[in-house]
C-alpha cells in the first residue's frame, strides 16, 4: 500500500472518529395547548397553565417549542401528528375527543382538575345528574358535558366564556353552571370576586393536568427529562408563587 493511500485512509479514519465524537443533537419537541381564557392560558403563554408549562420547560435542557392555539386547532394538530405533545390534560380525557389516536404516553402529574356543577350558596343544591331535570344550567360552548345534561332534561344555556357563566349565575339567571377547578377560581379572582360566592355540588368529570405525547423514541426521552423537571417545579417556590398569584386553593396542589 502506497504512502498516499495510507495517508488518505488515516484521514478518513480521523474524520470518522471526529464525527462520531460529536454529541447527537436532540430533536426539537413540538408541544401544543389550547387558548383557555384570560388568567388561564392565552396565545402568548400568559395565565396559570401557560406559566406552569413555561416553568416546566425551563427546567430541562430538552429542546422544545410551546405553542398555544384555539381549542379545536390545538386538538387537530395533535391528532394529525403535526406536533409531538399536548399540554394541560391527560390521556384518558384526551381519548374522549379522539379514541383512535394510536399509542400515547404521558408525563407525571402536575395537578388534578375536576369539573363540577356550581351554584350559589342560597340556591337549592343539586346532588346528582338526574336532579338537573328542569334546571337551567350554563356551560361553555364546546363543552363535553352538554349532551349528558340535555339527556337528563336540563335546560342548557351555551355561553362563550367563563365570565359570562359566572355573571349570569350571580344575576340569578341560571340555577347552576358547569366549571373546572382550578379554572373557575382563577376567573373569579381575576374578576375580583370572592370564591365563596359559588359552591361546588358534585363532580361531572376529572382530568390530570399532564403533557400527553405520541409514543415515539424522541418523546420517550423528552418525557424522561420533563418528569425530572416536574418534580423539581412541584417542590419549588415558583410553583407556590404561581398558585398564590392566580388564587388557586392550596388543597389543589
């Protein structure tokens, strides 16, 4: 073998070793979520859920991009596989919107959320779904509970916002409203209202607040890093501060 050939072989081997020694750059994970309203989550990440997600993502070196879209668009881009993950609900609740979505994995729990019927303290209490018959119930447009309320013979009023539901109930035009915790308390604090003006009666649904991802090698690695960050955030002062700033009851942690 000639000298020139040996030199080329050595150069190729050196180049190979240099390339192999370079760290493999992790792929950027696309995370999407939904516009939920003032104080909850907006397109600019402002609000309780947006600030929580930013804090969690900040605690990991895993490259990611977090976008907040209108509700239906957020679900569509996730279900069609155009993004990797979706934030602020769990896999069981997500399946109510799309049952055939393939394998999904989810992060550790950040907090629990429940959907209740709420009323005012001086209103007759409703103890179960059959008791909504003849009652006027306010719900958000696009809610997943309107069909069950209609089937139970309630008079369902669909409203465009949390604020509209609360205002109509406090004005005495509704017997009850459907609402998620902690969302309802966040909205009341933003409106300057005492959360004791309304009281939860019975639970209609529940969902863990998590990150749900399509099950792929890159999302498995991402969630491994995210779960470490979630544990750190849950033990942090920043988590306490976010809860306090948005008026979320401490028993929801």
